[in-house]
């Protein structure tokens, strides 16, 4: 007996691709999906900082490789390069932005705002031209590294 698929239903691979690339569907937010994805990054950050820094590093590395894979596949599903609903890059970016930054509300809010600003003004957008998922991820990673450097500098100026 041949199974007929509901055209609305996706394969398991497509389902998980969309689920992960859209940050548990936060990327479908009708208002500022990148900011909604970054909020998911904040929540993940608040969860992971309770554990060893080794887990934080493992998460950053794993999320990078997962992000490259699923965002590249998501571009094919959505039929558009770096579709606005793809926010796994914002989640990864926030985690990198906060790496080894003091775990205070000041730095969390500062990191959030600074990362979002750099992501919105896109000073590193030429890297988006890279093919597939790497092109989706890399500009946010560069913005996150700059955010982290600025936070580290401010840490020494404030403390």
C-alpha cells in the first residue's frame, strides 16, 4: 500500500531543519524575527551558564556546525538566501558575544543591544555572499566577536 503524504506535512528532516533554523519558530515572529531569535539565544545562555564552561564551548562549536547545516538546508526549503525566519545565526551570535563576559544583567543587556545593533547595521554583510549556511552564519559570528571584544574592553574600563 502506497502512502500518500499530506502536502502540508514535511518530512522529519525538513521539520527539524525548520525547527532548528528558525530558533524553535521564533524566526516566524511578525515583528523583528532576528531580535526574537536573539531572545532565544539569551534564554539558552541563561540556561547553559549554570554549567561548566566546557559545556558552553561545546555548545558554541556544535551550534556552529548545526547552524551551517540547517541554515543551508533551510534556504532551500524557504527558496531564499538568508531568509528572515532563519535565526539560528542570531542564537549562535549571542552565545559567542557573551563568551567569558561577566554574568551580570548589565553585560547581558549590553551584549544583547550591541549584538543586535551590529547585526542590524550589517557592517560585515559582504560575508553573507558565501555559499549556503556558512554565508548565513558568518556575518553574525563576526558581529558577535566584535561585540565580545567591545564587552571585554568595557569590562576593564568599568570594573
